[in-house]
């Protein structure tokens, strides 16, 4: 049987895609690149904001018109199954917690789902990137977040099983390991481990590879911050920290149910920068959360000016079904949200460019990860900065590079 798979959204979904492919290949299914060649279509969905949800529903309509068997996974299969079925009544659903039961969904009308460790199953990778799940779910309920509702409570996977997954990926030729979960710094809070211990164990794995650590919640990061910072010391770990602040105002943070204050966030950044001065800081901001006033927005502006993050992901607040924030009063007018978003985008772009210019003249060992535009190649420095190179190089190589130019979102370099 031939299967076509499309995946959208976060790295956790991409990790699920490698899991689904691995199980299918182990059972003699053929993965095809074209819809017309397939007997079965699988769509792993994302529904983090409303525009993404609408895109998924539009894609479902397109797939329905093929007349083929369709399986829908990802977060919509868990939290918005009714919407999915309103488009495709006879669809088969594969909730994200149970991606490893793809065969049951294919072969049985009403499969019985049983929770198991995703680390126990085969994975398949066809490039140098390997998204590796270290945990499923989240123990916190941010008032705006639909993902925690879709993926359930935290379940951390055993360290030895995670390292086996990584060894398998390296054996398949992967060079960049992307550790993923809903909150990587929550890892081990349910099992007596922590992210720092995991990183130390991963660093002992033989081979030439690098590890990118996914998003952390400041609240859980603080619980084991010294261990986590120590876990970064290996040259195999990218000096990259994705720590969403979401708002620079403590009242808004409380309404978001984030469980930390701005000072907690800044304390973490300070500790990381003291230990790793060149670390790349990425943060997220939600603009226009219910009741956000001009002065509260200005607190976010002031924080970003103080913090000077390398990367700022700006999202306009989007009310999601079944979340507490959806029922909150004090909706911010759309035109105000757009203006705030535009202002922040311009501010953060300027900050990013200033940051990147500081790297001109520096030398880095760059892992070549992909082909770029116009015959160029793109790699990642030790601190996860994207570096564009004009020389012809093999993907997967690590080359010493001198930075010659800088834009707001990437560096340009030449091989030494």
C-alpha cells in the first residue's frame, strides 16, 4: 500500500511524522511524494492559532476531493475532531499522543488507543534533521493555549530510550538533533530527571552531530536552571535558548497563567549570558491579549529594548476554543493589535540586525544543513546562527567560516 503524508506545525508534529513513517516502512508500506500516487493520505494538523486552523480546514477540503482514504493526526484530531469530521465525515483520526498506532487506525474501524512511549518505536529520517520527542504533553494550562488540551499531561520518556532514538537517527545520517516537547524544561519533572541530566547523557554519544534544544517555559527552567546551564557546556549542544516571555507586563502574565514574572525571565537570560556570552536568545511575544492596555504593551516594548533578543516571534492573540482566555472580557480592537504587531516587528528586526552585525569578523565552525537560494548553502554556527555560504560544500560537513556580512535574519560567511 502506498501512503502520502503531509505535516504542519511544530517540531513535535515533525517528530510524529518520522515515527509514522518509520512504522509504515517497517511494515512494508511505501511512502510516496505525490498525492496521485497514494492509496492513503495522512495529514498531521496544527491548530495553534485561528489562521492555521483555517488553513488546515481548507487543506482537508482539497484532500477530500481526491476520493482517497484519509487519516488526520496532529492536534486537530484530538481537540477538534468534530470540525475535522464536518469536512470529511468518514475520516479516520489519529490523536497525537497515539501516533505510533497508525497501523491500528489503518486496519481497524475502531482502534483502542493505549498510551506508550514514542521512544520505543522506529523512526525514519530522509535528511540531516532529526526531531526527537523527549516528552509528551504539559502539566500547565496557559489560558490561551490549545496545545496542552490536545496533547494531555506531561509524560517524560526514559533517558536511555531517548539516547537510543538519537543513536538511530545518527545511524541514518542525521547531523542536527532537534529535541522537542511542549516544554523541554519540564522534562523529568514527572520522573525525577531533568533536562540538564539528559543533555549531559546526550553529549556522551559518539559521532559528529549537534543538538538544538526546543522551547522552554521560564517557570520550569528556573526549577533546574543550574543543571540545564551545565548541560549546555558540550560543543555538541547549540548555544541557543528559546525562552518565550509572551508579555513584559506581570498582570498580563498572571492572566495568561504563565506562573512567572518578568524578573524571573530576566534572571534566566542573565545566567545564560554570563555563562555563554555569544548565546542566541529567541523569545515569543503575544500582542493584544485580552485587556492589554497601551501601558502594558509599552512594558513589553521596554522589556525587548532591555533584553535585545536575537530572535522575537511575534503573534497576534488568537482566541482558541476551550481555553480560558477565549471567555475573557476586554478584547483589544483589531486595528490596535495590528499597529502594535507592526511596531514590534520593526523594532525587533532592527535589534536582530544590530546583534548580527556584532558577529562580522568572527570565526565559527558551521554545520552545513541545507541548500540555499541561487546556488548557496546554509549552515548553523555553534550558537545556531544561520550562515549563508557561496562556496560549494557537502551537506552535513562542519567547516570553519569567517563572517563577512550580516542581515537581520542571517549571516554571510566564507570558508577559511
